[in-house]
């Protein structure tokens, strides 16, 4: 059973003149990390809202096709039920934090499931520890930094013990190191808990190297999916949908235009540096020593 | 535009030994001294919570220093009202929703210039120019808060541009925008800079900094830890790292290849490709 299974899903908002999702089919395996890339208006957030039933239960729109999360048809299960399977973290953490303290924020979800007190306390402790906010239990969310708020929103999702996390542009307000920390946290959850991860971004720069698979989205459709290396090997496909290719891809393209090679096969900084060093050393006729 | 400070014209904005603490006791700035010259294109960068927004709010009088002085056009800002300061220093908030309050985009953008006392026709002209610079003319009749984050962002920047201040301080103006929209925004800002406006860009997007700003002010824990030309700033990765920042991938790659004679002072992908191609050619 897949974590997510979408078949020919179309969504249209009231008064819209086109479908926001247009016959989308997508499978995400358990424990898989998918990076969904697209420009504003591509339909990324709409897709996210399907994964815990906010569409169709809360956001009014017409829905065609079938969406299942962990085998549950989202049209037939409540958001409350689906939230125990899928935790969603939105772009602006402020919009989803509303309690007086970090601890209350994280306890809110499980309290609403009427779980017993000790279990809630244990979950809060675990969730705050996992995101590195233990010790901030009593702080009002408004006093936290942008990065801490984002991690608190993740902790609030984690306290429901979901099997899948969906993050809609989670890094937009984070500084570059905060972004790497966030992705590393997700990588850790994936490794330790086989967490399925769906991350939505408009930019592949830091995110691509963490994903198992990239899906490109444009005008309500998924136009391409593939392993990061395959998808990034065609920077024009990214440009075509309004997503800037990572700088390393642009570099490899620009170098190829200038000197006719080499075709760089890597997407991480270390690996690209190694490939170029090897080529430059070979030209120089000396052996390269990698640090 | 490269600024050319002259003897008779001092910095357009300056801070002298400024400390600032918020009411809850948080010490946001420690002894910050800096000069901003007319026509500069500056990036104000630093990790979350490093004091960037506090500097922005001090420059236009929304906050007043706990100690030290803020000078705007040579005058002590403490003696000026926010309204008077906003003629010189315009500030677009990090969260556009803190700034938007009118019922239509047109009213929102017109509010500033009208409030500054521009005659109706002049105010409309300034508002229209700002709307077109931000490419949001088509949203004129919409309610600002009904728009997407990216469009709200552009409305907030337009409402500051409409006031025609000499210094534009933009707090994370590209958040919520996709790559195409961000490029368009930066083109508009570069255009204003060419016309002589001073731009202070607060951002986490190191790529925008590398490609657009001439000077970088790096903040960490309430201190300015680096103040230099952009090209030089990115050749100091340690100072940047302490501030939660990482140079764009192209610049990091240049550093890793510097043993081969690739200059670590590149800023863009094209400059890097050119450098590597040179080394490549030299080795054939």
C-alpha cells in the first residue's frame, strides 16, 4: 500500500475558470521523499490540501478522481482521522500557531483526539525534542524566531504521530543554514521512523539533493517525475515551468557551452567539485589528491 | 549605480553606536555604526533574529534607539516624526499583512503619497507608476488581503515605492514570489537604483545578493560583523557561516576549485564558468 495514491484528480475552486488540479495521478511510496516543484499558481498547495482531506472537507471546491492516503479514501474520512496519518505544515507558520505556549501548541492535536494525559505529555516531549525545541515548552510561539516557529509547526504535526509529513514551502522564511537544518531534521525522521515526506518548493537549490524523487508541476498538471539527477539533467524543463535550475546545473550547462564538456553527472557540491577537480587535474597531468 | 560621496554631502542615513532593546528585554542591537550613501544598493543579511529588521525600523523611526543616534540626511532622527522620516526612508514590512489595511489595492498604494501631502493628480501618478513597476495594475480593484502572499508582497512594496522615498528598505521582499516574479521585482528595484534611489535589501536569498547588491552588511547577534563589497563578502565564508549564511553554490564551488587557479571572487554562474573555462583552456 502506498502512502499516497492519486488517480485522475481534478480540483476546481468556485468561480475559477480552470481546474487548479487537472487530471493528476501520483503515487508516493511509504518512506519515500518526494520534492514537488512548480511556480506560483501551479497547484502545489491544492495538492497538499488533498493529503489530509482539507480538500474536499473544509475548502469548498469540486473534486473528481480518487485520493487515498495509506489506503484511506480522503473523501470518506474526516480531517481528524486523516491527520493521524498525514501532518501538514504550511508556508506561513504564524498562520497555524495560535496557542499561548509551545507546549500547548504541540498538545492541541492529540488533546482533540481525546488521548490520555500521560500519552499526550510523552508525545509533546518527544515532538519538541525531535525538532530541537525542548526547553522552549513554556515560551509563547510569537516569541520564537522564524526557524523555531517553523520547527514548532512541525512538532505540532508530529504529535499526531503521522506516517507522512507534507510541507508546503517550509523554508521560505528560513536563513540558509536554517534550511539545511530543516531538511536534515526531515532526513532524520525518514531514516528513524520511515517517515514519508512530501516537500513543496519553488526552488530546487537546497532541496533537490535530499529527495528520492522530484515531480515537476505546471498549470495544475504533473509534467514530469524522476530521480533528482534525471530531472535536473534537463534544466530547460525546470525553466519551462518557471523554476530556476540549481546553480550547479546552470554551471555545468554554462561550462559545456564554453568548452564542450564535461557532462557533469552529480548534483551535490562535493561531487561536482570532485568531478571538475579530476578533469582539471587530468589536463594538468598531475594526480589529484582529494581532501 | 556606484555611489560617489562628496565632501558637501554626508551619508543619507547613518547609525552611530546604536543599542536597541525591546520592551521584553531582548537586546537586539549592540553598538551598531554604519553609513548609507545615496545611490547605494546594499544587502542587509544575517540569520533569523540577528537584528536586520530592527535596523530597518530604526532607520525610518518606527523604533527609537535605546542609546546612540540615527541620522537621516545628517539630522538626528530622534527629533523627527515617523511621517517626516518616511519621506526619506520608506520601509516595506517583512509581513505584508502588518502593512495592508485599505479595502482595495488602488487605495492602499495611493494612501502613502496622499498622506505625505502630494496633490491628488501627483499622488495618483506616483501610485500608478508604483503599480506598474510591481506589475499589479490588474489587481487595482481587489481587496489586498484576499490576494496570494506573492501579490500581497508586491502591493506592500508598491505602496512604499509610491511614496517616492530616497531610501527604500525592503524586508524580505522576495518571499512568496516565484523565480519569475522575484526576477521582475529585482529588475524594478535595480531600475529605481539606476534612477538614484538607495536600496537596502534585507534577504536570505544569497543568490539575489550576489547578483544585485554592491555592498553587504552582515549581522550576527545584534552586531554588524562584516561590511564590505559583495565580492569580498562572499570570499569570507567563515564570517557568513557564523551568521547563518551560506554563499550561493557557484561561489562555494569556486572556493573549492581555487587550488586550480579559479578565482574565489566570482559572484555568478557565468563568471564561474568563464573562470573554469579559462583554467581549462590554459591546461590544453
